[in-house]
C-alpha cells in the first residue's frame, strides 16, 4: 500500500511540474502563447522578455514554489530515498515537458532549485553560491554558471546523503544541461574580435 502512496506522490509531483507559470502569466496578460515568443521556453527568463522584470520574478518564484510544494508533500508522506529522488526528477520532467503544452516547457533551474531547497537547503545554497560566484568572476559566462550548478551531486555526496538522492540530483543536472544545450553551445563558441571589444 505504501508503494502506491509513493507512486501517487511522484505522479502528483509531475503534475505540479507541468504548471507552467510563465506561460499562463503571458497568456493572461497579453493573450499570446509564450512558446511562440522569444526563446520559446516557458520559464522566468523568457517570461521576462515579454513581461519585464516583474514577470520574470513572478514566473521564477512560481516555478520554485511548485518544486517546494512537491518536496514538502514527499517529505510529509515520509517517502523512501528512491521515491524522494524520483519526486525531484518528476517535477523537473513536468517543467521541461508539460503534457498540456505539447511537452514544450521551460529549462528547469527554478523548479529543480525548489525541490532541492526543501530537501536540504545546504545543497541548494552552496550550489547557488558557487554557480553565482563563477558567473560573476566570468562576467556572465553561462557555461561556467551551469558548471557551478553541476557541483550539486558532489555537494550532496559530501554532506552524506543516500546514494539514491545523489543519483537523483545527478539526473536533475543531466536534464538541466540537456535543456540548456543551445546556451552551452553559444557560450563555448569562440568570439570574434568585434565581440571581444
């Protein structure tokens, strides 16, 4: 019976992940489909291109919140480590590939951050500090920022978390890097002399 409970929570987590806050904000404010605008992603960054800084913040916080709610539900249900890891992954998969939006969603950083923040705030905060530090030092190089984000499984391991959780966070990173593959290619592309100046 407990197995069924764990599977239901994982399914609910995917459903929460599917709530594309930026998409619905843009639809409500402008009547437009965010997937047809800007980068086509439904996360905070692309929402900000259409609705400005306020829209970006609202979408980002909304995406964090769905990760928070899913992990709060999972922890209150006393799920086993493997199920907690799958809750993290399910939220992110829902965010990246929401079923009601023809599987075209955002890029996942906020939703993943929300789940990890509730599971163990130390992992989320240490990862954020490292990633933002690399972003500042590199003057906005997104590849180094994502490299900093990729430290989270190692941080979880060093903090002594179960192998299932470390594997789950590693899967989050793989999915996030896949979602950001075009950004990574752009960041690694050699700049022309004009761009450097």
